[in-house]
């Protein structure tokens, strides 16, 4: 909690036994673990950060998302603007 407080980040919790309140985050976390985090062994925090940055770019710009019609989040953002 101290880490979040130092950065003025307010933590919010879901009700116990109600994972559907957090469905989007849980789905994203599952994707991160399956497609990125579980695929590598990192030697340094910098290496993990570099890989995370690369994966996020791919996730947003190259990887089709079936939840938004099979297009990338970047394409969805362009159509919304």
C-alpha cells in the first residue's frame, strides 16, 4: 500500500466472490501471463520493462482483438476519433 500512497494512487477492491466486477482486468491479466510473462525468464528489471514495452506495442498495434471485432486497439481508436 505504501507504494501506491507515495504515488497518489487510490486502490479499489472488488467485492469478495464477485470476479465479474473485474472481468476486463482479469482477461487482460490472463492474456499478459499467457502471451508474454510466462514466455520469458528475465535477468533484470530493465529487460522485463523492455519486453513489456515491446509486447504492449504489439498488443495495441498488431494483435487483432476479437472483443472489438477482430481489429487492433489502435485501429479501433482511429475509428472512434
